[in-house]
C-alpha cells in the first residue's frame, strides 16, 4: 500500500491515515477471523514463514494492534517503510 507495489529498497513515508487504516483492518480481522484471508492474506515464501490462519497469525495481529495503538496516538513523528528483499 505504501509503495504502490514497487519494492525498490527506497524509503517511503507512511501516513498516519495509512497506519490507522491498517489498525482498523487488524481489529476487523481480530473480531471476525473469517475475514483474515480476504483483508490480510498471508504470503508464502522463504522470508514469510507459515501461511496458516492459526493462533500464531492472530497473536501477531494482536501484537500489531498494540504497536499501532501506540504509534497512532503520537502525531509528533513521521514514519517510514523500507523494503529490502
């Protein structure tokens, strides 16, 4: 979402709006696990690990919600994303 599908190892600003959107999607999937595959699908490959929608997947989402909750409550910082594979 941040890089429009381009993985070029550059630094991209992540807006507060984008972080809040991700937080909302995570909360939706945690409230209704059946939406996981559609809203936050897993990715297969060497770097990504397990592709099951299991306890590990939902635990990771819970941790993501905690982190995003802290991040989105602080508007003093700019956030960036860099892909590097």
